């Protein structure tokens, strides 16, 4: 099956955007671990053209940074360890703006985790 351009919604920017989608399920497709573009709904492999490949390349970039772990106390409980450069923080590109957005992270010292 060949992907088609349809409209999806980004809740972070509150905007609609065009993206490659499954022609049958009308769901946005994504590159899976096997390197193939698949529909998350029906699981079918979807073919993409050159313009769609460029669209994906701009949005598949990720980066990792190491940040300080905050030490937060609330209601008598303490979270975090105040460690330096110990929180491995992962970022992805926003589908609409292509700006970096925080996705998840974990502290290598105290084990504190977060997901956005």
C-alpha cells in the first residue's frame, strides 16, 4: 500500500499538520524497529515516496543531554538527589515546529524517572 497525505493534530502546539498516513486506516504511519514504515492500527507495511521520506528524516532526529537532578521536598517526602550531570534526558523533534521537546529521562544516581 502507498501512504497518503492526511491531517493529524498536535496537542502541544494545538495545530493540525499534514503527515503520511495509512490509506485504509487513515492513521499516521511511523518507522518501526525493523526500519519499515508501518501503520500502528493494521500493522501493514506502507510504501512512502521521496517527499514523505524527507518529511520523516526531519522528524526522526533525537538527542540526549545530561542534566542536574533536582532535589524536591514536598509533604515530608524528598525526591531526586541534587546530583550533577546525572539525569539522562531524551529529546525528539516536534512534528509541527521541528523544535526540540523533552520526552523522558532517568537519574543514574537515585533512579528518579520522568516521562512527558
